[in-house]
């Protein structure tokens, strides 16, 4: 909401609140239905009611408006004004405002419930920065009710501002009703601030998250990189295949992880596949490298897809994608599709039987 680094605004805000508190003894005009952040589903009716406080000398009238346009059909008494929308439609969403003759008013945002959608803004991921800079990561989210945006580092801990050592500032704004932006600023970024920053937009209906990767480059401290040896591997089902990536500036230390992911999951050794990381330098004092290999012992069709090889170190993160396509086994008699099915028969005896049946069938077709 307010930057900790802008005490002036904070003070001004407090003065306004104080001033308001002194002049308005009690709320005069109040929308009692719908309530703020009420969940309204498609085709659901919405009841609107607004009151002006009792015990006053009331001579004026209450009026409802949507986005400034008067709503004519209102049931009303001296103290309240109400109407109902039978089935709320998309084009009836908006800001509904109730105003008393003296100008006092209250408003409520009415919209069809929608779970949040969020995405990074201003920059594309990854962001590369230098030690001691002040990088800003920005996210946008929309939804109904207006989602809240929170930040997480490496999916583990939530970031709160200012945090210890006044490391962060978080600026949240609602540029339009229903839309929210959040800027996470890191003050004097250090090498260990490198990593994945997730902004998570949450409302009562669900959540959405997006990730921004931050790389931090120190002096004489080049960023690690990783690259697939080949962008695509094509291999036959049942065969053994090895996907290879090579990383540069990747040291074999406790701060460095080299790993593979598939469909968002980190892969580890199993009976179907294993991973071997080989750290090396070509000559003394040379660039530290890594070769990482993901080997499948016996390919299944389900192994097809995009694999990511990743390096995650205190100095930064990089990844590359390797596409794996598993194709059926090729056959010697290429242009005979019937024979192709033969390769998948479980035993030679079955295959022979099948061939004989096929032969008999063909003979029958020819003679009829
Ligand atoms: C909306 O609700 C009315 C009854 O309240 C129903 O007749 C109509 O079919 C509904 N429309 C949709 C699109 O669900
Ligand atoms: C609107 O609210 C007032 C105050 O709570 C209540 O007296 C009145 O009956 C309500 N109007 C309708 C139509 O329910
Ligand atoms: C209410 O206000 C009207 C006009 O503003 C005034 O004539 C009337 O005396 C007032 N009544 C009370 C009870 O204050
Ligand atoms: C939110 O922003 C998007 C694009 O910036 C805009 O199209 C949309 O109308 C906004 N939503 C609301 C409720 O203002
Ligand atoms: C969003 O934040 C506001 C204010 O901090 C809080 O009242 C509300 O419950 C939050 N909503 C959700 C869905 O977390
Ligand atoms: C995975 O298997 C390979 C080959 O057997 C082995 O070299 C490697 O150390 C294993 N990795 C882990 C994390 O156990
Ligand atoms: C793999 O990535 C390529 C290009 O990046 C894309 O066209 C393809 O649809 C992806 N395949 C899968 C299974 O996600």
C-alpha cells in the first residue's frame, strides 16, 4: 500500500483519516447489500439496499447509480432505497453508488465471481541485475473479488516488507477496480537473492501464480549457463536414450544444483531413468563446467515431451529445454504396415500364428 520509504504520504494519510474521524460522527449513507466482495455467480440475482442513518432530520432522497448512470426503478422509503437485479449479466458489472441529497455516498463493486489471473509485467523473466542494485519485480492480477498478491521466494517462504534488514519494499495498487498490481523491490540486491520469485494472486475462488527468475551478477562472477546439446531427440520406443546438457560457470559446490524437470516435476533416479552429473574443468583455472545426462533405459511413449535441464546456484539460474519424441519401432519391410504390428507381438509363436491367420484371410478375400 504505502512505501515505508515515503513517510510523508503515510503522515498525510493519517491526517486525512483523523480529519474524517472528527467531522463524520457516524456513517450517514451505507450500502448494506450487496456486501463488499460478495460472491455473485452467473445468473444469480443481486439485492441492492442502501440506508441513511436514522435519528437525523431526513428531508432528502437516496439515489442509486451504476458507473454514474441513474438507476430509475428503486423501491424506497425515507431511510432506504433498494432494487433487485434478476440475473446479473456481464454488462451489469460495475461500481454501484448510493448518494444522499447532501452529497454523501457509499459505493460497492459488483462483478461476476471469477478466479484470479495473474502475470508478470514490465519485464520478462529472467531479470539480470548487478550486486547492490535495486531491481523491481512486478506482477498484475485481475479477478472478482479483487485478488490479493503475495510474493514467495523459491516457493518456500513468503516475502514480507520491509523484512529483516529492510531488504524489501512492496507497493500494491489497484489501477482499475478488480485489477491489482504489486511491485516487489529488493534493496541493495546480493548474490544470494538470486532465485525464483513467485507472485501469487488469491481471491475467494482460487489462485494463480507466475514466476520471475532473478539473476544476480557480481564483479568477476560470471553467471552460470546451461544449454542442451541437441534441442530435440527422436528415439524408438523400448530403446535406451540419453539427453545431454552442458553447463558453463557451474561449480561443484553445496550452493549449486544441476537437475532435470519434466511437466514441472523434478526428476530423480528410478528404475526407468537415471541422471549423471559430471563436473569438470578443461584446464587449471579454466571455466568450471558440468555435463548432465538423463538416460532412459527403455523408452515408453509417455516419456515424450519437453524436458528442462536446470542449473540453480547462488549466483543465478538458467535452464534449457530438450524435446524428446518417442516413435514406434521401425521395421525392415518398411512399406508393409501389417508386418509392423508383428514387432509388438509378445512371442514369436504368437506372431507366426497371427501371420498364418492373416495369410488365410487374404487368400479368402482373393477367392471370394
Ligand atoms: C437463469 O436463471 C433462470 C431462472 O432463474 C433460468 O430460467 C435460465 O435458464 C437461467 N439461464 C442460464 C443461462 O442459466
Ligand atoms: C433496506 O434496509 C433497511 C434498513 O435495514 C430496511 O429497513 C428495509 O426494509 C430494507 N429494504 C428492503 C426492500 O428490504
Ligand atoms: C427538519 O428540517 C426541516 C427543514 O430543514 C425543519 O423545518 C424541521 O423543523 C426539522 N425537524 C426537526 C425535528 O429537526
Ligand atoms: C483490468 O485490466 C485489463 C487490462 O489491463 C482490462 O482489460 C480490464 O478491463 C481491467 N479490468 C477491470 C475490472 O477494470
Ligand atoms: C486480501 O487482503 C485483505 C486486506 O489485507 C483481506 O481483508 C482479505 O481477506 C484478503 N483476501 C484474501 C482472499 O486473502
Ligand atoms: C543416479 O544414478 C547414477 C547411475 O547409477 C549415479 O551415478 C548417480 O549418482 C545417481 N544419482 C543419485 C542422486 O543417486
Ligand atoms: C515442447 O516445446 C515446443 C516448443 O517449445 C512446443 O511447440 C511443444 O508443443 C512442446 N511440447 C509439449 C508436449 O509441451
